[in-house]
C-alpha cells in the first residue's frame, strides 16, 4: 500500500540476543524488510531501534523468523501512539481470548496509521472499525456506533491476517474508545474488541522487570503467548 507509507520516525524493540551471531542474524533479517531504512542493534541491552516506513508487524515477523523473541517497547514521539488488544468474547475462547492487536501511530495531529494483526481466527474477510465507546463489558455489542470504518483484512487457511490502514483522526480522539474487528456475515456479538490505550513512545519504556509481578519482560511475553497474543 504505497499510498499509506509515511515516515513512522522510530520504533524500539527488545530482542532476545545473546551473542554476535544473534546480531548478524537480526541484521540480515532487517536488511530484507521493505521500508526498514535504518536500524541500530544494541547487544548489551538486547535492544533494536528501527527507522523507516515498515509496519511494526513486519519488523517483528522478520526478527521472529530468525528464531528469536521480540517485544515492541515504543513507537514514535511521546503521546503519539496507542494500542488495542483484540479479544474474542466467545466462551469457547476463554482460555486464549486474544486474537489480534492494533497498533496506532500518529503521523501528525490529524492523521494516523493503524497496523492490524489477527491470529487464530477463522478464514474470511474481516472489517475493522473505531467505535464510540470503550465499554467492552459485553464485547463488541457494548462499544456503541462506528466512528470510522476501515477496509478489509483477508484471513486465509493460516488463520492469520495483517493490514496497514490510515485514518484522518488524532490519537487524542481515540484514547478510551474501542477497536472492533468483525467477520463479514457474522453477528456483532462474535466480533473481536479491545479498548484503545496509550502506548509508550520511543525510549519511554526501558523496564526489564515488571514492578507489579516481579517477572522479566520475557516471562511476561510467555504469559501473553498463553493468552493468545502471538505478535
């Protein structure tokens, strides 16, 4: 989608690297990602910073393909990024409710880009939208009317899909609202939904151990995987 590509400034990731061989693998992987214009790899701090137009999901997938885990830690300037974890509210998915993630980055005060990733969903065409309310107590049914509809996300036999979209809105207009992804032909009660929350800007999140749980970022990542968050 060349028309959407605008400078995303910088994104920062933690990458589970232990030696120079790891660095070379990550370097090779990032060199092949379209839109990854510049990157810096810090082995000592297990950190990779990237500049360019490549969606974060593309960066993450490239690094994961080397066999290393990766966690996004910050995107863009302070107060310019948000995230919504997309969950299923179907009782059969209670053990692993998370089915996707929407990362939202502002390119200016009135335009933003949305990197949407779905995992573990049925094949088909899915329609994402911003919703008026952040009330997900009853799943997508309690999120109110749509305030912005995006294009489609196609999910094939792999049960995964990805889309990079844009909207003429500001981050400040969305915090506390919700993001919904509904499969075409399905009822709204079956849709994925998540509350939109602020996300850390570049260099705003350097924690390696969670103060509330005492777990490392990698242990937290394993817990997220158990809940269905694959990227």
